């Protein structure tokens, strides 16, 4: 699967168009892909898509997310404000708690490094975030049925790229292909002999 910057920006733009349809969404359809690397925006999205019990005690209404913090970069180091680490911890633990509840239904969800996403603005991490948001918004969230409906109102271009990066769809396609392959697997001579002996 392609991971070039233009493709990932196209994916992020489609995700923003889609998530902007949710009530109380912090996103507007015209927002830049970089808005998905903002901890405050992500927290507001998680408050919409996750369950309250997915958040650690008192973090659901935490004042921690009233401000977006920026790391300071020099030639040799990156200085990360202490509140940023706390924001990353809340986002990470909340997402892990939510996905664990669906572990039997979502096999091997992609692993998201919030430090790389929020501090480093890493492109690959942005792609992983988009894939996870697709899982949340179409499957595991309490608003998944609305999320599925909102996709139908997107442009064809947006729908195509969301479908292309939808991990759940890829998994179901793989499972279906595997089942078809197994049904076509020829029986070995020994298996054929055994079945004749039983009859």
C-alpha cells in the first residue's frame, strides 16, 4: 500500500471531510491534514467516538486539553512541554482501553505512536491514525452506524480512498479469499482414501 505524502494527505483530507459531519466535531471540512496532529483536536474527537469509561478517572473532563502545546526543536534536541506528555498519555491509554474491548473483532489494529504523531508530525503515524479513526467511526464507536451513513454523502474520491485504507475491509477480504482458497484446495490421495474407507 502506498505511503507517499500526497496519498496520506489525501487520506487525511477525506477523513476530515467525513469526521466533520459528526455532531460536535472539532473539525471543519476545510481543515488542513495537520489538524489531526493536534492533541486537543484528537481529545475532542475521542470524546465523541470513544465511551466515557475508556478514559482514566477524571480525564474525560480534564482541563489538560484546553491548550495545544508545541515542542521546541534545536539542532541537537527536542524539548517537549510536560503537559504534552500528559496529553499523549491520556490519548494513548484511552485508545488502548477502547480497542482492547474489541480485540476479538479487530485483529491486530495498527499501533499508533502518539509521540511521533503529535510531536514529530510523522506522516506514517498520520496514516495509522486515519486507519484507526476509520475503525472507530465505522465499527467500534457507539456512533458507528452514523459514521457509516456519513460516508455515503462524501465525494466519490473521498469514499474510494477511505475504502482503500479501511483495515476492517481488508481483513474481511483476506478472510473471504482464504476461505475460497481453502474450499478449492485439492484433497490429497491419503485423504481421499480415508473418506472412501469410511463410506
